[in-house]
C-alpha cells in the first residue's frame, strides 16, 4: 500500500495510466478513504473496520472528484452512526414490505414466470391472474389466505365462481396450477408461513361429477386394445355427423387435427405457404405456437422445424379447405371480421365438447389415442410416433449432440398408415 496521500485530483492524474496489480492509495490520514487503482479503473472506496466491509463511494474514472469523495464518505459515516447500522445499508433501497396477494403475485409473475415463458403463454396467464386478483381485490393480505386461516376454502370459492360456474374447467385447472406456483414462491420467500400454501392439494367440488371433471381423464385411449378399437369408431361417427355444431371451417380443422398428429396450436396457425408441394409435406417453423420448442433455442436460431409428411387423405381434405380459404394467409382462416385472423387454439376443444365428448376426449388427449393405436395395431416403432407428434426426447442428453436423423421415410409410412386407419374406422374426408 502506498504511503503518500492522494488528496488532490492533480496527484491522481500523475498515477500510472495502467495498474497491473490492484493498489490502494490513502486519500486522507486516518479517514479510511482510499483510491483503488486496477487496470485503467480508479475508484474511491471506504474501509469500515467494524464487521470489515469495503464501501463503494464512486468512480474517479467516471468523473467523481476527490472533494466529492471525501464529502460522500463523511456523510455516509455520519448516517451509519446516527442509524446504528452498517454503512453498506446506505446503498440498499428502502423497499416497502410486500404484504398483499396483489403485490406477491405480480412480483412472482414479472420476475419468475414471464421471463421463462413464451409471449403467448404469459399473456394468457396474465389475463387469468388479473381475473383472480380482481376477485380478491388489491388489499387482501397474502397471510389471510394461509391454510390455517381458511385460505383453501376462499380460493376454492373464487375458482368456482370465476371459472367453474362459467363452464371453464380447463381454465380452472390452469389457474390452480398458477396459484400453486405463486404460493410456493410466497412460502419460499417467507411471505407466508411454512406449509401454509393453500393450493397444494386438489379441491373436491361439492356436487361435481368427478369422472367428467377429473383432468386426468382426457382420452378414451384406454379403451383401445390389440383386439378392439374401443370408442374410436363412435368418436369418428360424431365428427362426421351432419348435426355437428360448429361451422364448416371448424369441422375441417378438427379433421385436420385428427389426421396430422400435431397440437391444435399448430393447426390453428397453419399457413398455406408452409406446404411444400414438391416434397408433399408441411414444414412448420420452429417458433410456431403449439410446437413447444425451447424458447432459448428459438432465440439462438437453432430450434428445429417440424415436418408433417402429407398423405392422400390430408391432401384431399386440404383441397376442400383451399376452395374456401386458399386466398388467405392462414389455412383455417377465421371469418370474424378481423384481418389475417385464424381459428383460436381452443376452437377444436370447444367443438369436441359440443359434440358431447367433454370429460372423455380432449384435443390434447388425441395424442394418447394416436400412440396407443399405433402400438396396439401396427408394428410401427414408438420413436417414429413420438417424433411425428412433435416431441424432442431424441435431442436430449449425449444422443442429442450426435443424432441429426429425421427418419422422414419411416414417418411418412406411419402417416399413411394413420390416415388410412382413420378412414377405415369411419372418418369421412
């Protein structure tokens, strides 16, 4: 440590421009204020001897003068002695304690949930969160919703009134999941007491038909065996019904969903330009909602597009759609008055409910039907089905670094088998 005092700006200017090692130069005698020089940087630091701590004062490199540093250090010492606290707290913001559900929920959503999810997802959850917060109001304390204070019953009542009574059971499940994360966050940061999360366990709805409301019952795949197609023929017959509720585009979109083995998010966003007629396949961009590619890989430009080999049946269906919407950007264009709009992602699910399949078969549960049917009634390898469904398990771990295969030929064979199977079981194109 140098012995000379750097109590003027002129003396500091005479120091070497580059310091290969960190050096501490005293600014005043017995003041514990130093100029620290390292590399091209010079900054003022105060040394606090009680519970030793280096207190940052300011950067000489960025314009702070010696007199300003001395004044700031004296001011800080006086403040610490007057408050009876450590001087490092001088730079800590005096935050208002978080006490309300409104504050905790928004803090979790902005700091944790939003950065980790795609824009479409967090916007949807933000809307649902706002509905729940509007119900409780901005002033309810989060501790008032602890289990021991009846919080479970209060949240149950809210979910029933806001979502279940409107027939939005799927939304109810998503909101319960979001609340579970919010209260877990609150518990981790001690905004509520230990084991006071009121949304850990599933609720029992008074008077509810649990068989129909149980979110686990989303598919009739369990009825399909090697000797039986289970409810599949009945299901396809209802899709074909002339009395089916819903417009023509919705009916065609539902059939496309059944044939193309991909989530409804992809079907609703499907664009005519994605079809490669020469290769007879649909090439779905990686960022398409419904593919669920990792947000990080999408941002890095390394997420894989998804390929859907087309078939005679799919092409026939698309020819029908093209006569209606072929002049539009989206395959399943929505004639709702808005420019360049497509069917909503819940449209197919709503259509299945209207056909009487609520609690028995959801759009997402169709993936179960596809997988079970292929394993029970064909020799097609599970991985081929898995890849065609858009899953990316083969890109995980060590294998993911080396496996660049697409298995398109085998996937095309599967798609042709699946299209023929649906027609054989009753689907009308």
